[in-house]
């Protein structure tokens, strides 16, 4: 079994929690109550910090605080489409069947 490489920022996750919770509170104030810590962290790792090699904690904190809700929501929308099995649902399979007729 292959070991999964961790992102270098994982070392600082505990130190960055106050910044993450601050950003989540900001999102709640803006009306986005359903954003979770894990999904915000995934966004940062997969998008914001994707190419980061040697992170510095101050740069990580700054990038957390600079996340815009629109950026995050675009990411979350794309991820939801990637993980949904729309064609496996009854409605989806009916639409597919109709298209292929």
C-alpha cells in the first residue's frame, strides 16, 4: 500500500486553527452557515496551497484570512459535481435513457 504524501502545511494545522475558525465565523456572518472546517482545509490544501513547497506560518495564516467566499463556493460547487453520482439516481438514469433514445 502506498503512503499518501501529506501537504507541508499539515504540520501547522493546529497552529492555524484560530485563523480557520475566524474565517468560518466570517462566512457565518455572511450567511454561509454550512461551511465546515474540513472542507475549508481541503480547499486551502488543494487550491490555495497546491504548489507551495516550503510554507511559512505567517503566509499560511494570511492566505486563510484572505479567502473570499466566492472562491470557496466555486471550489465547493465543482467538488460536489465531481463526487455526485447523478446518473446512478433514478431521475438521472431516466434522463440518460431518454437522451440515448
